[in-house]
C-alpha cells in the first residue's frame, strides 16, 4: 500500500507550486518531499521508484552530502595539522594511508570553503 504524500511546499520550488523551478524541466529532474518534510531531487529516469527503493535513493543522497562534509573537514584538519608542523607520515597514519599518499592528496589543495 503506497503512503500518501504531503502536498508540495511551494516555497521549495516543487512542481505544481508557484515556486516551480524552470531548471527542473531543463535538467530532467523531479523534486520530492519526504514524510519528515525534507526534500530531495531525483532524475526523471529513476523517478518511478517508490517505497523502499525511493527511500534508499534519498538516503544515498544524504550520505553523499555527509561524505562531502566529512572530506572537507578532513582537508581542513590536514591543513591545520601542517600549519602546526604535523608530519605527512602522522597525517597519513591518522587517516589510514601512507604519508606519501596523504601528501599527494592534500598538499597544494585549496582550503575548503
């Protein structure tokens, strides 16, 4: 049995509301609203998902955002560590790699926004 969805919030720019985003048509995406009031974007090519599959896609998007936030935080901590004189070896060990791999990944990288 399908769950009933709440009506779209026009302030989110969801289809059908006064705030509909014209770019959604160009990029071939649909905006979805979760039961807890959150929103996410899904390509029309997979918009037929429902139930557990749809929830999984929403969860994956959340994890991808979280991963990016963590990667930014790690990059910032590496930069701070280097300013404090922490060796590449110690940084590499802390993130589960070699000092050389850490140096290659983070040396010269711009500071996260």
